[in-house]
């Protein structure tokens, strides 16, 4: 002990305004703090009134920790340096994030310092064909289906220097195109509406489902468009397009042209022709893709 009282735990105790550990005339000076096992602690503890406020060292494992405390009892990890990789994490510091939104196909470039990304989006909505009925008959169409929605998280180490971002396009009278992020995730477009066929018999016509997502961590397969109905040769209605997570689909009409979708990934409405008048089908909503970059 030096100007202080030692005990069984603190066998070397120094009471002084400052301490100096000097070299021997040439070279440097190294202080070694050794522990018996990885689960033990080798650290420097900084106190106020003998109550801990900050600690640095290998505390509880062999990673290098920087910890702080407001009361000496509850500790917060400020910095952790991984013993194997040297990677630095900041457990209690909010991460920096940047979001990119794609409404058209493009190339994404991996930025420096990236940790991971979260990708989500939807395929294009299904469109519907024009409708023409024979004399005294009706020919309704079901509504277009919505695109498949999905989410995926990807570590930076699994990403290329660039990745292709494909945004599905709604195609007239056809199923919507798929949206995708490289080879990591594909989100099929919604199914096209189906014409019933000209006639007078009471019946209905439905739309198929979109395909299931590929590679997504979580997804919702696009839904069917609403059925088109015919009650007689003079009374029929096209089905509504399916809404998506981004808004409403197009409206189906009675003896009228259909309405286009109002939102990304939603289906177009179904047209309905009565008595030889051609009614125009509707177009679904294009897809959209989001990339959240996390540093």
C-alpha cells in the first residue's frame, strides 16, 4: 500500500493525486491485466465516491467493452469491439438509416459502411381485357388481382457491389409483371381479370391468385379480383380490382368501361359489355420497391 489502506481485494492501494508508470530509460511501458477465464473480468473501473461510473475491458467475455452507469448498479454498453472480427457495435446508439424508393427499374449500388438492408415492395396489379357482347347478351369481366407483397432483410456481406431493382409494370389485358431485388427476392404480379363470355345465363366469373413470393422473409400472396356477375342478357356487372397495401383497386361497372387502379400493386376494374357495345378494360397499378440501408 502507498499512503492508503489495503484489503483482501485491493492488495495494492495508492492514495495520491496522480500515479506515474515510467519506462526504464529506453523503450515503452506496458501494463498487463490478466484474467483466469473468458467469463471473468479484466478491466479498468472509473468511480465517483467509490460507485462505478465507467468501465473498459474484457468484462464477462473476451470482447472489448466500454460501459457506463449513472448509479453504479445499472450499466449500459456504449461500445463493443468483437474479439474475432474487430467489428465495432454501438448497442445503445441509434443506427443511421437511408431509404430509397423505386417506382421504376434501376440499379442499386452498395454504399460504404453498410451493415444490412431491408427490402420490401409489391408486384404490379393485374389488368383486365376489353369486353364485347353479342346482341341481347352480356359479357362481364372479373377484376384484376393484386400483386404479391414481401419483405426481406439481407446482410451486407451477402450483397453484390450492385444489385438490379426491378419494378413490375402493369400490362394492358394481362397479369402484372413481377418486382424483384437481384436474385434475393421476387414478388409476382397480380392475375389478369377473366371475361365470362357473351351470354344470358345467370352466373359469375373469377380471377386467379398471384404467384407466391420467392426468397422473402415474410410475404402476402396477391388476392383475386372481385367476381364479375351476370343476371341476364341485359343485367351484368364487372368485378372490382383488388386493393393493395397502398390503396384501392379500380372499379368494375355495369354496361360501362372499367376504372384503372389507384394504387401501387392494385388490380384494375372489370369492364362489362351489354348488347354489342365494346367496353374498355382497365390497367392495374405498377409495382414499387423500397430499400432501407442500415449502417
